């Protein structure tokens, strides 16, 4: 549809006339061009804010306009009343109200969207004038919508011909939006309190009207539904429960009407969920029989698979039971009624069907069980024991119900579920697991005994025709508790470990849970290694199945970590099966990494003379494959294979630490100096053997950052794990790193160099290698900075981190003539200007270390004297709006260290930089700059206070809305 007029011109230039507004609306709604729509939208927003909007909105509400135009007219009225009320003189308020009422009557038969906006506009008007200029708004509204023939003089503009039913619905719409508009309006605290009181006073008029309409034979379902929504809206104002008691009874009656069911549920839930209800104990107690009276309807719905009805009734029962559990528990005379309600909620928890396919109700109840338990356990001991007598049996029943609800469907049915349903069911089981773990607090060891006895009966009794789901659910319950609670002292665990090998794990879902259950008992097995022989074969059997990949690998890793000193007799089996699944590529890449970590733990604990041989046999097939790949041409498949194998080696070397064993045996966990050894560390031996191969791979893939990162990762993980034992690798690795970085600079090489500085910069015989490596890396990086480092934030970050580490560990490296301290200082300043947080953080760290060394290092002091002003200027510029506001904290670190290490110089630099007009931003006054300088110079130690000072200064610079960066 073509808009009238000529929308081709820029709407921003158009005059604010009704025709132009209408033309822009047509453009907004009907022009297919998104750019035209956006321009029209922008202009219409400006039009709404203009003074003329008070006038053109009425013309847009003319009966001959299309609904979209009328809707904009009504929305504009609401915008003007809610945001520009002060534009109107007080003597115009009355006529505006009359006009609005008249239009509401006019639109009472629709369109609905226009009517609702007009009602919201009148509600907004009411909130501006209640109670001073409009003392009885509800009574006046009711009068205006009376179905009798109105007086032509009453100014409401009502028409006698209007349908009373329509009038009634319109009045209810108006009464519904009044509290809603109050809730959503931004009001000062005092005004909000005054209005809340005034509206609460109006309830006396609303309540009888709603009751009359609910009980009248003449009221249609449509009217009754609107009454329910209206009541729902008013209860949010904390209308006393005692005053809505009868209306709530009407709502319960409405629950038997299918047309009103949903609205009635919503209203009842809203009403009884108000925390204020707890003051009205008698009213709450009067609701108990009504809620319990729904039990039969609930059971029928559950039997018929009527999910909507059971869901609705469950919401009501939970709202009453959960919101008011403590108050209702305390009504000792009514304990049987509350117990009946708890049992009704238990029925909802165990409602027939599989969540989320055949039922969606049970999940609503889980938080109720937490609340009830917390309330029971919060009573003093004597009272608590009485409640436990009543409710412990209920919680034992709950455990049975939850385990039943956690049952998988049959495999055929489960296979037909959508992936979304499976994911929802997985999350639901996690919620059940959390609930069981929590319930253990109340039921204690008896709960585990209970589960164990049931499992024993299932597995030992040949008469039991148990389905696999029963076994799986009991194990799931065990694992849920054992995963987070120390079960080492439970006397049922030995029996459980004895039962597990009897389980047939041909069903994958059951096998998965068996694996996780064994994993959750890894710490117990470490204390009872004699039980490992019966359980490990199952884990190794699971390891061979790709469907059990995650559970079997994570379980084996946990056992290798926790029980490594007792795995000697089983090491050969574990290594043989692991090697087999790795060579056959049974598992995905990430599980292979976990498996390698587990094997690292295992190897670490073997006798030192065995480690190297076993390590060789484990990795030789992978090294051979890597050798083959190194000879082949560059393609994505080869690249992924190389990264995978190199990643597996890195994962293995992360945990293969023979010193950890020495620490453990000597009880010297804190001392990590090299343990005297006649032979080299096996990891170092392997790395030296494959070093040439690694160099070959790097020379071919030098330009691929992922391969370089993976290779650097092997050495990085090794150096972090081996610490000083890695020493023999330093010369050749240092040389290789320098070469690859000079040829093609990448951040991962700098990160690895930083680790080497961290560990070896204090060892005299390694210093020449560290010095030459850092010199090569620095000169190459300085070239990047000279050419413009903006495209390499990762290199800038890693370079700053490297030099911060050198400054911390070995600052006398800077005495070498090869280090240009002034150039490094400039690199730091450039890095501070990056928008990336990690780069700015690294640069701030560099300056923190640099400034702390200025007194000891004359060359540093000289650079600071000469260029400290530039540093100060850069930081102030960044704080003043050049950088994202989220980085302010890091700049405050630099300013704090300037203040701490050179206060006199900082004072001079602040004076010189801040006296420049318009620096760091135009809106700062000289007084504000002076205050900032004084506050900053007063602080030399209080980090938190400096952050506050700099943050306040940044806000002043960026104005109240902050800068364009404020959303970063």
C-alpha cells in the first residue's frame, strides 16, 4: 500500500501535521524497505515527544482511520500523559479526562488494541491526579459505564445505544490496567506510598462489583474471565487476604468451568503467593479445605492425561504449600490438613507419565521440598524432632517417587523422543539429583541403607523380574548423593561395590550410570584399594564402547587420579585397553585428552625404572603417525590430526609428574626442588627424542597459529608440571622458539617464553639462554610495534606479560645493551590504548612492575623522567573517554603506582596535562580537575579508594550517560 503524500523526502524535515504523521505511519507499517521503516520510526518518536502531539493524537483516533493509525494516536496519548504531564495546565486536566472517557466508550466495541491503550492512558492520568484532583476514580469510572441511559450533561459522552455487556467489559479492562500501570510506573518512593494507599482505599468499591459480576446468572464467561484477570491485577497491590476471601472462594468455584479454568488458576496463584498473606492466618486456613477439595479433580485429570488441569491444580497446591510452609507448619491444631496438602503435592511430584513428554507437572514441586525441609530443620531441636516424626516417612516416600520419576522410558520409546525432550529430561534428572542430595541432609545414612537394600533385592533375588530402569534409578540415587557428600564412612559402600559387578551393562543407559556411580566412589576406592580388582574390569569394558565415551573415560581418569598409588597390579591392563581404544579412535578428541591425563596420573605413580618403558610403548604409535603426517602435504585433515596427537601428548605431560610421587612419599608437598635422580625425567627424554620431529612440523606449519599454539602447548604443559626438571630442554627450546618467532611472530611463543622466564631466570647456568631468547623475541616484537601493532592485540598482550615477568624475576636482564628500555616504555603506552581488556590489563601490569623498579635501575628512572608525562597523559585520555569505561579499573592501577613511586613527578605531570583546555574532555571544569589531582595525590596505598576516585573522574568526563563505550 502506498502511503499518502510524498514520503520520499527526509521525514525529519517534515512539518508536524496529522497528514505527515499518517503518511509516516503508512511508511512504518506498509513500506517493505527496512531503511524507510527505520527513518519513519525515528521521525514518529520525535513527533510523539513534540508539543503538537497533544493535539494531533485526537485526530488520529477518528473513526475513519485504520486501526494502526488509531493505535498510534492512543499510544501517543499515553506517552504524553505518562512522560510530559507537566506540559498541561491544571485547568486542562478535567477536560482531558472527559475526552478520554468519551473515546474509551466510543472504542468499547473495538479494536481491542486501541481500547486497551486508551484505558492505559486514562490509568496513567488517574495516577497523576489521585487523590488530590480525583478523589473517587473507581466510583466515577463505574458511574460512567453504568448501562442506564446517561445524562447528556454528565460530560462522559456515553451513548445510550451502547451494549451493556460491552460497557461492562470495558469497565473491567479499565479497572484491570489501573493497578498494572501503577506497578510499571516510575514513581518517587513517597508518591508510590501515597498512591498505593489511595488505590487500596478504592478496593472497597472494586470488590463488591467483582463479587456481584462473578455471582450473577447474567454474567457471560467472557465477563467472568475479565473479573478474574481484574482481581489478579489488584491482588498485586497487597490487598489484604481477608478482604478477598469470598472472591477467592468464587475463583475456586470457577475452576470447575473449563472456559474459566486457566484464568482462575492464575488468579488464585497470584493471590496466595503474596508474602503479605501470612498475616491473615485464618484466611489462609480457610483456603486449605478448598485446595484439598481439588484433589479428586487432580486425580481424574492425571488418570485422563489432562496435563493442563493437573498442571493448574498443582500450581495452586504448591503456591499455598511453598509460600506459607512455615506459617502452616506452626498451626499445630491443623497439622493433619497441612500433611494432607503435603501428600497432595507428593502426588503431583509422582504424577503418572514421563517428563516432559506425557507430563510437565512434577518439576513444579521440587522447590517445595527444599522449602519444607528448610523450615522443619530451622525449628529448635525439641520442636524439630516432633516434625521429623511426621515428615521423615513422607521424605522416604518422596525418594521412592523421585527415583521412579527418574526412570528412562523403554529404549524404543526413548529413541523416538526429540533431542529437545531428551535434553529437558536430562536437566530434570539433574534437578532430581540435586533434590536427593539435599534430602540426604534430613534422612542421613538410613537413606543409603534403604537404597542399598532395594538394589540388593533386585540383583540377588532370582524371583525378581526387575527391569533395567529399576536398577538404573537406584544407582542414579546413590551417585547423586555420593557425588557431593562424603560417603567414606557409610557402611553400605562395600556391599554396593560388591553388587556392581553383578549388573548386566548391555543396556547403554544403565551402563552409563554404572560408570558414573563407580566414578563417584573413586575416593572411597582409594581408601579401600582391595576392592579395585572387582570394579576395574567393568570400567575397562565400558572404555571400549563409544556410546559410553564420556562416562567411562571420566571414571577411569578419576580412578587414576585418586587411586594411582594402588594401581600397579592393574597398570598393564589399563594401558593395554587404553592404547587399543586410542589407536582404534574409539573416542572423540576431547575424551582422548581426558584419557591421556588419567594415564599421566597412572604412570607418575609407577616405579621410576618402569615409567620410561611404559611411556614409550604408550606414545610410540602416535609418534609414528605424527612422523608420517609431518612428511605429507598441508591440508585441513592432516592439520587436525597433528593438533590432536600433539594435544594428547600435552594432556599426558600435564599430569605425568614423578616429583608429585616423591612429594607424597617424603611428605614435602611444599618443596618442589629437583629430586636427585640418576636418570633424566622420562618426559624430558621423550621430548628430546621427538624434538627434531617437532621442528619439522613447525617448519612446515609455521604460518598456522593453531599448529604453533598446539606445539607450544606441549612444552608449556611440560614446563608447568616438571618445573626445574625441565632444565635440560631449555637451550634447544630457547633456540627453536627464537627462530620460529623471528620467522612468524605468534603470541603462544611469547607465552611459553614467559613460563621459562618464570621458572629458570633464577638459575645461573640458564640465564644466557633466557637472555638471548628474550632479546630475539623483543627485537622482533619492536619491529611489529613500529609497523603498527593494532591488528595483533594478542601479541601486544603476551609481550607485555613477558616483560612484566622479566621485571619481576630478573630485572638485570635489562642491563644488556640489546634492551631498549625507552622503546619498551613506548610499547607499553601503545598497548594501553588498545580497546581489548586483556591487552590493557597486561600493559598495566607491565607499568606496575616497571615503576616499582625505577629507584633501583637508573636507566628506568631516566626513561620515566623523560616520558612519564606522556604516560600520565595517555592514561588520563583513556579514562576521559578514549577507552571503554570497563577498562577504568586497570588505568587506576597505573595511576596508583605513579602516585606511590614518584608522587612529586606525578604532581607536576598532572598540573601540566590537565591545564590544557578541553583535556581530557570539554565538559570538565578547572575545579573538577584540581579536585581529582588532589584526591589522587593523597592516595599512595589504598587501591580501592584510587579506583573510586578514577571511576568518578571517568563518569564526569563521559557525562551522565557515559560514552558510546558504556555498553561494552
